C-alpha cells in the first residue's frame, strides 16, 4: 500500500469513529478540519507502516527533567550527561516526565504544552537527549493548569477557551462520578459573566477540558503533532480514563473515551507509524486492560497490578497471589504489550489490587509500609466513604523488610524485584530512583506538603557522584548490579516483549516462568526465591520433563544439568537459566 492508500483508509475509519462521538454536524466540521491537519502534518517521505515497534533491547528509564541537578548546567543538560556516561547502550527510551511550564503537581498542571520549562532547559537540550535515546512524552490530555491561556480566556468569557471547560448545571447527577482524590469535584471560580463551578478531577488547579466540544480534541491533535515533530516516539496519555464526562455515569472509561484513544492510534498509524501509544489508567486490572481494545487502541498499557502484587509477595514471602495473577491475566493481544514497572513518579497503586488480594492482606501491607516510612493516600468513594488509592513510598525502602520487620536483606530483595520485572513479558521500565536506590525523601515531603514528594527526590549531581564512587554505598551497589543485569537482559531474544511466557507452579515460596524466543531458538528459565530462607527447587517435579541437557546461569554463570535433581536457592536469589548450544 502507498501512503495515499493509508490516508484514505484512515479517513474512512476516522469518520466512523467520530460519528460515534459527536452529533452529525459537529462530526462533519471536525472531520474536515482533522483531514486538513493530517495532510499538513504528513511527513514528506514515505514511512514504513509494518515495522516492528519494539524488541528485547528496549528498556525505558522514567525520570523528571530535574531528578538530577548541578550548579554548572541546566537540569536537562545534567540528565543528558548522566545518560551518556552511564546508560547509553543499556537504556533505549527515556520517559521525560512533563517538562513544560506548570503551576502544580510537579508538571501535571501544564501552563503551556509547547514550551520547555526554562528552569529545566530548552528544546535543544531535549533534542540532545533524543539524539541517542528514543523519547517518551506525556500528553497531559484530561486537564490543564488554571493559569493556561485557555482557562484565562474562560474566566474572561473569550473565545476559544470560553467553550473548553465543563460547568455542570445544578440538576446534573454527579453522585456516581468515580474520584481518584478527596478534593472537591467542582471548583468555584469568578468569571466576567459571574460565578461558575468548573470540573476539577484532580485538584482545583487542574481544570478538566471538555471533549464534548470537538475543537478541544482538535487542539490536542495539534499538540500531538508538535510532539512528533520534536522527536517523540512514545506518547503517554496521562489520566485518559477520566476524559469524557456524562451526567448520571461514573465518568470513567466511557465509550467515547475509548473511541478517542482509538482515533489517536489510527492517526499515529498514518503520520508516524513507528510511534507507540501508551495509556495511563491506574485502575483495577480488567478496566486497565480494556484499553487494548481489540488490538486497535493503546499499543501499550501499564502493568499496574505488578508493583503492588510483587511488593506483597516479598513482604509476605509468598508467590501465591502473584502467581495466580500472572498465570491468568498477563496476556496482551497481538500488536500490543505491557509496560512492566515496579516504581514511578506516583505511588504504588492500590486500585489495581481490587479482586486480586484479600482485604486482610491489603491492610497488613499498608500497615507494614507505614512502618517502613511510607504514607497512604486515599480516594473519595461515591457513597461518601474513602479507600486507599496508593502507597507513597520509595520502592527501595518499601523492601527494607518483611511483615516480620526490618532485616539485612533490603538490597537483595530489591534487586530480585527489579530482575523479576525485567524478565516478564512486556517492556521493562525503570524509575531513576529505583536505579539509584533512592530512600524515602521525608525532607521533600516536608518542603512541599505533598505525599508523592517522598519518591521524587532531586539529587545533586555532586552528592550522587560521590555515592556512586563509594563501592560500599547502597547507591553504588544497586546501580552497578542493575546495569549489569540490564546489559545481560537486553541481549536475550527470549526476553522480546512478544516472546512466549509460561508461568510455573513452583510452590509457595518460588516464582518462576519460561520465556521462549520468537524463533524458538532460545529458552530461558527464570526462578526467584521470594523469601529470606534457602529454598530447594526439585527440577524433575517442577518442570515436568522440560529440563534437559546443560544450562548456564545468565546472571551467575553457574551450570545446572538435568542430572542435578535439586537446586538450592539462597535468600532472594534469582536464576536465569539458558540452555547451552549443542
């Protein structure tokens, strides 16, 4: 097919989607404008439309633009230098968390989508990072800062912003709206036309935009095109599940929201077919994976249940719930994959545990994390009650002990968590503060008054360099070992995101799986001891005759043969066994 054929196919599909979102007249006007934007935004050269979007060499680093700071350079320059010196050839994608001018929420209340926050640097420094790493950019699509020009236009009753926001009538039935926060859903504001109430899902400073106005969707498509022009290859749709509002509903995961995500994927398929669309939907597992659609929606979704289930498994020393979930709920449809992670700029989500872990186990985990210096954030429920939304804690400190208390196994336990995540089917993403074994930043919480600051430390480059140079520091030990494991991982075809995965029953204390490369030539057996005791793996019974010949530990170099009936695993030990070529 030629580019013109793809363009015509998109026009047909887009027309069908838009008619399911907007009334006929609005749909007709929108489509005319969309197709004009599309033809102006098409690249001059023909792009490959059936290219592979990912491989086993893809590993994502998540970082704020100012996670590393120095007195000599801008934060973006400092980050770029660190990436070049330490992570080139190990990390393929940098998820640069919102780096735009903002008014709150560490970047997620955007004042200007098209500018780089001057406190971080400028577009040339973003481009410098993009020179040797693919770039993931956030499209903060549900809301804007109250200081954004659109909202200022709303307050002044000026176009176009006066029609870009949601002011529900007094009669609107809002009691069913699902909330991620305890703050008021509606915020009182004064406009030139008098007092008004505007929809604010996340905070009074983050004002939701009104996608029932097709001009708003067109605005975000223009912003998306701009990000592509700046080199973005991964687009993250932040808080997208809350996009569409309809009185009398939950205003969560509505059909129109799914259609808009599908439209954006279709659009990318024409203008930038190598681009990966990622949805951020911190929800119960089934709701989360609904954003795969029928392989026609998000290319990639966050594996939100992994972080809390793995944390629980290591806290309690059991693979039971983790194994049950992984065996039945870890499959992505063709053309899609998971983003696997244990930590990010947000907390460890509790909603993804719904239906996966008994309430008593959740309560025990919450109590334990508070003892390890963490905090629990809550959400408001439709019945007026509240329930845990996330644990705010450094993942490194979350693993400083078990339900029995602190112990000496923090580093080994933490390395196991990161390594298990790396081996699962999907693309691994490592938060910079996991890579650096960053502890709870209670000083940051005290300074900002926000619980999430506990896991958003800003390292001074000089201090960090000293710690990385001290071979006895937690930072040096973890950073060096994770780099070594990342280098090994990205060379194994069996860890391709689409490679087959088979979760094994290895008893209460071990978690294991097979990964098989796409061509069937490499098989890797991964097994993890989730406890602080030596555990035995009986190969014959556990692997049901699948273990033959001579196998070598990719991480450890140890040799295991079929004749060796029992393997002893030290506390928190990980084995990646690959069969030697004959």
